[in-house]
C-alpha cells in the first residue's frame, strides 16, 4: 500500500510539472540565474560600487569603465549559453556602452584635444541620459541574483550616476575632479556649451548608429528568431516567436522617439544639479520597485511552487528507490519471495486461488 501511494503521488507530481508547457525547471532556473551564490555575488557587486562611488566620487568614471570590462563579458557569456543571445550585443544599450568606453579610453591615453574632449564629454552626458530614460521601458531592474538584470541595470544607470558624482552642486566639476583630472576634463565645458551643442553632440552618434541598427532589426528580426536566436525585439515582446511587422516598426522607431525626447530632458539636467540628482533618485527608486515586483512575480509566485513540486518529486523518487533497493536486498538474502506488482490481473488471480482453496501458481 505504501508503494502504491508513493507511486500515485509521484505520478501526480509529474503530471503537474509536465502540464506547465514550459522548458524543464533546471533550464529555467539556470536562465534566471537563481542561486544563492549569484545572489551573494550580486549584493557584493552592488555594495562595492556604491561604496566606491560614494568614497571616491571623482573617480566614478573609472569605476564605470571597470564595470564595463568585467561585467559585460559575464553578461554576454550568460545570454549566449542560456538564451542563444549572441545578437543581443547589438542592442542600443551595448552600443552606447561601447561608445562611452571608447571615449574613456581616448581620454585616458590623452588622444583628444581640449575641444574634442569637451565635445566627447557632453556627448557622453546626452547618451547617459538617454540610457536612463530608455531603461524605464524595459523589464530589467535590481535583481541581485540575475546576471542579466544586474548588468543591464548597471549599463543604464551607472553612466549618468558617474557624471553626477563628478559634478559640484554650485556648478561645473567638483574640486576633486578639477585637481585630479584637470587635463582630462576641461572645466569650461559647463559654461561654454550651448543647447545646440548639447543636442548636436547627442543626435550625431545616435543617428549614425540608428540607421544600420534599424535596417538590421527590420530585415533580420524574425529570421533570427526562427533559427532560435534572441533579438532585442523579442527581448522586449516575447522570446523567439514571430513578431508582427507593426510591432517591429513600433519598437524600432519608438526607441528613436524616446531617445530624442530624452535629449530635450537632458538639457534641463545639464543646467541644474538638483534636477539631475532628483532624476537619479527617481530612476533608482523605479528600478528598485520593478525589482521588488520581479521578486514577487517570478521568484516567489512562479519558481517557488515549481521548485517545491520538483523537490517533492525528487523526494518520492528517492523513497521509491530505497524501497526497491530494500526489496532486492531481501530477495538476495532469501528471506522472502518477490511479490508481483499490483495489477487487476493479480487481484483476480488471488480471488480464483482462494475460491478453490489452492495456492496460485505464477
């Protein structure tokens, strides 16, 4: 009876798991990155960058560059292994991150003149504001166990935070930046840059990138998805399914529209320090809110019951294996004969044998 009940319960758990119409639980957990080690590392990374930026604000742009060269490769490895996402590297977020990284490398090597260094700085500022705005439309947030969420949020939030850390509330660069990096960042850039300069510095790299990016999205999105590849469009709508052309056009030109509007908002952030500060606080609170929502909807409501059912299934499989092993050991010792598996035929055989008063033969 115990064996029968265990088999029935195990079959019911298997039925519930198989009815999810999803990938295996192990695959989904690996893609989500849900593990105590990744959760611990995510907290360490977040706290480390928070401490470094608050303790050494004039070096925040160096911490940004260090995050690019260490975290982005980890993110790319994760999406290639678990999402077939090698084409996700062409998303606007990573193109903007590459653009900022190139500027930092040129500044560190003193390749740029003072004029080009100032133009590059205001261009990076405009791109950073655009990243913070476009990040609000995606589902990425502060989820500390998830490589995808944490690195993507870093790429969208950290550039503008680095610029804020380098500013002085009275205007211009802080005194530490003027002393430590006076040759890298011209102090006059805050006073001499007009609104036209700011808009031009933001729109030029944006348009140079958007033209080939839009052609690629409109022509290759569904064909790549049919081959099992993840694309920026499917990252926003649904993974690896055919997306209607209307949605692809909406996604592509929606990004351009949001970017252009964000450049107008960037003009206000450039002029007023406290508006810049308030915007960063709003972005942080919004990403934390979305992270809390992700924890509740994904980690607790979705994966919690599935992992509990999976653990129950494994426990019953272990009990059945122990019962079978114990019976085999008993058979080997000659202590009892092997009992046949229960079936309607065996019950009928027992009834016939009892009716004639003779033991049933096997």
